[in-house]
C-alpha cells in the first residue's frame, strides 16, 4: 500500500500573483506622490494652517505563497496592458492680470519725453520771439543762446544714448536739440534778416537732414518724427503769418525727412513731413482767394503747390519701386496716402487762376499722372490707383474749367465713354469705376440742361433746347450703351441679368433720344414746327424700341420674359404718349403720320407673335400625335 504524494505548487500561478501585487504597489506609490503634490498646494494656499504629515505608503512586502494549493490542471494569465510611464500632475501657471497702459514698460517715460520736447521747443520759441517783443537781451544773444542750448542738448543726447536705459532720454534730447537749431536758423532769417531766405533754407535743410541721419543710425523713427513735427509745429509761431518763407522752410523739412524712409518701413514719417506744408499751402490759398492784403503772390503759391506735389509723387514712386520693403503692406499704403495729401493744394489752386490757365495746368497734371499710372507696371497696385485717381480728378477739373457751361456735360460724358471703353478692353474694374464717376456727373448735368419739364411745351423747349443739347443727348446714349457693354465684358452682372441691365439702360437711352430729336427739330425747323416734328419722331422711336424688344424676346428664349415685359411696357408708354400728349399737341398731318406708323408697327409685332404661337401649337400637336 502506497502513501499518496502531496500536491505540487504551480509556479505559473505564483508568478502571476507576484506580478499583480507588484502592479498594485506601483499604483499605490503613484497615488502617494499625487497626494503629496496636492498637500503642497493646499499648504501654499493656506499658509496659516499647520502642515499635514506626508502620506506614507508602505512598501509592498510579498507574502510567501501558500503551502497547500488545490491542484489546477491549467492556469492562463490574462495579458497585462503595457505600463505607461507615470507623469506627476503639474498645476497650470496662474493667469497674469492685465496691466493698465500707464503701468506698462516705457509708456510713462515716452510720454514724459514727448512732453519735455514740446515744452522745451515752446521755451525756445519764447526766447526768440517773446523776448524780442519785450526787448529782453539782444538779437545776437538770443540767437547764440538758442544755438548753444540746442548744441548742448544734442551733446547730452549722444552721451546718454550709450548708457543702460538711456535710449528714450537720448531720443528726446537729440530731437529737441535738432529742432531747436532748425528754429534758431529760421529766426535768424525771418525775424532778424541776418541770412537771406534761400541760404537759410539750405542751412535748415542740412540741420534737419543731420537729425534724420542720426535717427537712421539709431534706427529710431520716433526721433525723426519728433524732429520733423517739432520744427513744423513751431515754425508758424516764428513766421507770424502765412508767408513764402514759412512754406519754404516746411518744404525743406518735407525733403529732409524723405531719405530716412528709403529701404525702411517707417510709415508715419511720410505723413509727418507732408501734412504741415499741405495744410499751410491750403490755408494760404484760401486766404488769398477770400481776403485782400495777403503777403503771398498767387503765382508763387501755384508754383509752391506744384513743387510740393512733385516731391510727393517722386517720394512715393521711389519708396514703392519694385523690390522696396515699402512696396506693399501698411507702409506702402501710407506712402500712397502721403502722395494724395501732397497733391491736395495743387487741386485747389484753380481759385487763384483763370479758367484757361487752370484748364492748362490740370490738363498737364492729368496727362502726366494718367500716363504714369498706365506705364508704371513696377509700382504697387494701390499707388497706381492713387496716381490714376488723382489724375482723374485733375481731368475732371480740366473739363469743368476749360469747357463752356452748356458743353460741360457733353465733355464729361465723352470722357466717361473713353474710360469705360478702355476698362472693357483692359479688364480693369478700377478704370470702369472712374468712368462711372464721370458718367454720373455728366448725366446729372444732362438732366439739369434737359429736364422733363422742358419737353412739355414748345415755349420751354425753344428756350432751353438747342444743338448742344442734341450733342449731349447723343453722348448720353453712347455712355449708357458702353456701360451695359462693359458690365457684360467684366462680368459685373450675370448672364441671366444682362437683359435686365439692357432694359433699364434702354429707358435712359429713349429719354436721351427724345431730347435729341426734339432739340434737333427745334434747331432745324424752329420753335413750334420743330417741337411737333421732334415729338412725332420720338413716338415712332419709342414704338420701334418696343417692337425690337418683343421680337428679340421671341428669338431668344432665355431672355423672353424680360424682353416681353420691356416691350409691353414700351408699347403702353408709346400708346399713352400718342393718345395723351401727341393727340392734344401735334398738328393734324404729323399726328396722322404718327398714328399710322404706330399702328403698322403694332400690326407687325402682333402678326409676328401670332405666327410664333401658331408654330408652337403645331409642334405641340405633332408631339401629342406621336
């Protein structure tokens, strides 16, 4: 008899249990770390509370496997997921509160520096002007004192610039010094007459250019702005009036500040050097045109406006030439706007000149700018648009100043037609917009010269309508036809709506044709007879247009609905004019001819529609028989 042996221990089961216990231990240690971090955060939030003891996680001690385990035939351990490295949780940094603008770095120092520049320059002006009026010191002492003070400020600016945190103060000191020297030279010329004006302007230009070169060296647009604006704002106080000397000194500033913009996106400097001289020129032009006794000659003002415009155009073209960093973007747009500001005084000098001189000046200006915009492919788009727009305004002023009042609308409409045709040929919507502006102004002038009330009686028509009215009416017809054509050419309206555009434009064309016929009749046959013949011909033209619209609708199914409505509307209008106006106004023979022609046209279009519907019925019957 044999004794049964004790059951054996399964080693795989022991290994599985050991791995599971080790995994539980790792999870407990990870939980302990997270609890420690949480405890640290709570302690930081409540410093007064006593610190809690750290959570101690006992290390896992493996227990011996049981000695007697029931035998298992087979044990399958489930696959454990891959262990990911545990990363302790880190709190997100607290959101920083927004800092008020006055507490931001450098704001207060910049404001104080700007205020210091302004106050110091006011003090320099008082030293040069008020001290002279009160008799304090002598002219040499005042000028030498101002120059010494300005030189000391420049020297101090260079000394401060190399020190830590001294950039803002150095810019303020140097700007005040250069602007003060500029004003000192201006005072020596304007107040005391020690230096002739041309030489003093050259010296002042050199001082401003030196200051701008320092700004370039320090790469500081604020320094250039403070020099230019400080000198420009204080210069009128020294001049005391709107004089040519003041304009010359401001032009020197305009030129001196230009070089700093080359190759740099300093967008504000262009406006700073252009706006002061433009404002002074505009004020001088208004003063000369409204008041007597001004110290500025009209021709000198005109020449100054031309010079300022040329400087603005040259600077804008140079800054935005192909490859320049100021070609596109915000800086490029600012330089284009600076050019427009520079041309504003020139666009207002017509009040100082006669019509012929103003027309010649604006004609040359329009020719130069429009040709330059067409040929300047290397320029940026917005600069070309600014040049073309300014040239168009000059052309508009040329047309108004150079043509008689009765012919102005015709000239504007002719120019509008040329613009619109060019837009259709080149595909330029901007040129189309320019032509639309000319067309709108011309059509308004046409309606003023040939209003509907002038077509009601022979007396009113004879008093206001003539050959020029007929010519203007023909140009109005041309511009309306060209406008609808360019709308289709440039896809300004969809193909489905082009018939609607033609219908709307056709109403204006019929009105212009009526004005042309009545005006031509009066011009050829005289007052009453011409009025009668003109209106009879207009009625026939209305009915012809209605017939054409109805026939076009029959031949073009996609536009049939629009053309049918337009044709029926014109037919009703022609019949209403025939019975309500022509029957009471026209003479017997002419009235009979008008009724006869209109009736024949009605019979023609009615027969045409009957044939069209008859063919449609035959086609439908044949289709049903099949």
